[in-house]
């Protein structure tokens, strides 16, 4: 008879918790390792690659993969491996900011909707239903087209917001379901009977107990945000030249060279696929590890 591994507690040492996760979820650990490697490469891109991602070299145009250029060069002679590594910085920055913004705002609204119930819950959920009726890419396209660009520290905040907006109603619906189960717990009733304010009950008793689904949603929506950023950049509404971005490397004239220089679209496409797959793999494993209903 198999024995279920114990849930992580606040008293567990971080190293022991990480080791337990690696042992019980090897595929999730592999996804996490890939994410960490991608984050390391993005953070130290200047020291890892010898080329400037925006420098044009007409003498190396459409060079095939070689020792000098492992992933080849594009139509402007720019090293593709360099642009992929720098593009990881763009993807992770926008992905994490968008997922954090959308999941946090949606989670907060979902918790309030579940806690107050009644007419408040009815109005919020009907508005969520309306927003959910729009496909996620269409909603992001509308937001980014209307708001334009607002650059702060090299980050397009309107692009972050455009990706976060479709995430808000989806995280709201999931966090509401989690908060509904917590709201009926005896300790919440005891807090109400004790005369505590709604703000105190929500912040100290409800929100901490829905942290697990929040973390799972966050990791899942980082992958979706990376895919959305690549889609918007591919359509010309996201990151623009000459800044390196994976979706941008697949758009424009690059698609015209798929027969002459297939590496121009092959390697950026693999970067997008592997990063999204790694985040989804890690998110699914994190769900299995944190949720007792999935543990056997």
C-alpha cells in the first residue's frame, strides 16, 4: 500500500521542500530546471554571448549554423542565438509581470466576490461572463490597439496590461471557487462571531488559504502570457524592432526565408514551444504536489 507524501508546511526547511518536490515530481523538476536556466541566461546575457543582438553585419547575412554562429544568422547578419537569449529576457519580464498583474487582480476580485456573495457576487460574475465570451487573443488585441505604447524602463506597460486583462476574469473564476470552500470553514464563522472586520477576515483567514491555487494559476498564466506576447509581436502589436523578441523573430520578412534559411524560424519557434511546455509542466506538477485531491 503506497503512502502519500506529506504536504509541505511552514516549518519545513526550503531545501527539504525542494528535495521532496524533485523526488515526487521529476517532470516538474525538469520543467523548473529549464525555467531557471532560461532565467539565468536572460539575466547574464551580456556575459554569455559575444554579439550585440541589434548589430547589423551585412557580411554574415543568412549564415547557416556553424561554430561561430551556432544557430545561424538572420537576413541582417544578426546572431540568432544571441537574439534568442536576449529574447528570453523580454519574454520572462513581460510574462511574469502580466501573469502577476492578471492573477493578483483577478484573484482579489474573486475572493471578494466569494466572501460577500449575494448581489455583489452576482454582478461581478455576470461581468466576468461577458469578458470571458471574448477569445483571449482578441481581447488582448483590442486593448493593445486602443492603448498604444507606454515605455517605462524599456518595458511596454500597455503591452503588459493588454496581456493581463484576459487573465483577470479567468483567475477570478478559479479563485472564487477556491474562496467559496474556505468561506464555509468554521474558523471563518468564528472570526465573524468574534466581531472581526471583513478586511481582517479576508486578509488573514481567506487569502492565505487560497495561496496554493494562486501559485498554480500564476505559473500556468506565465506560459500563456509568453505565448500571447509572442503572438502580439508576430502581428506587429507587441515588441518592435530592433528589440529582440521571439514572436518578432518569426514575423515580417523572416517568414520569407523559410526555405533558404529555415533556422531563422526553427530556433525561435523551439524557444517559444519549450518555454511554454516547461511552465505548463511545472504548473501541473505544482498542482499535484500542493493539492491533496491529486496526491495518491
